[in-house]
């Protein structure tokens, strides 16, 4: 399946007044089978020791998969909901930005699977890798 190509401003406007906005996550690139977002590593995304919080990485992974799934379905009939997420935290980072790239692995009628890798923006060092399963449910 190919992701619908829409302006990044439209994707980012959907995040107003959500956790995505609070964490400073911004969609920065959209391809046929992938989506990229950028997230700051600062007071909003730190854990008490000053490193990127694993929960912020998980939220970034879920956000990317959910954004991507909205671009694969008819939003008038269906909505995506996160079903399962796993994250492996590989490296630490205390400042700057991370870039997450989510690629669709499976795009079925009722489920989507996304592989998401989070890298430090400038060094490209792997910070976290994860997988998100999204369930596609009918709107009532």
C-alpha cells in the first residue's frame, strides 16, 4: 500500500492540543511507504537523569505509526488505534533532536505493522528501535 501524499502542514495540524504537540513532535518527511518525524530532546522529553525518556520514544513510535495508518485508510469509515508496541532502547541522548523513521511492514484490512527506528539527528546513531501494531476499526 502507498501512503496518501498530503501536505506536511496538514499532518502537523492534526496534532494540535495532543501529546504529540506537547512533546514537540513534528512530521518532516513523507514517502510512499515511510514517514519521518523529529522530536526535541529537552525538558519535555527528559527523564529525571536528564536523558531521553523511554516513554517519549514509545510515544514517538506510536505517533508515527498512527500518523502513517491514517494515510492508508478511509478516515470517513475507519480509525486507527494502537494495539501493541515494543521498544528497544539502544543508546542514550541528553540534548538535540531525534529523527524517527517509520516504515510500513504490513498493511492489511484490519491491522497495520510499523517498524520505527529513532536516530540522533546529527550523528545518525541509533537510539531506539520499535514496532507498532495498529488495529483498524470501523467508525460507529
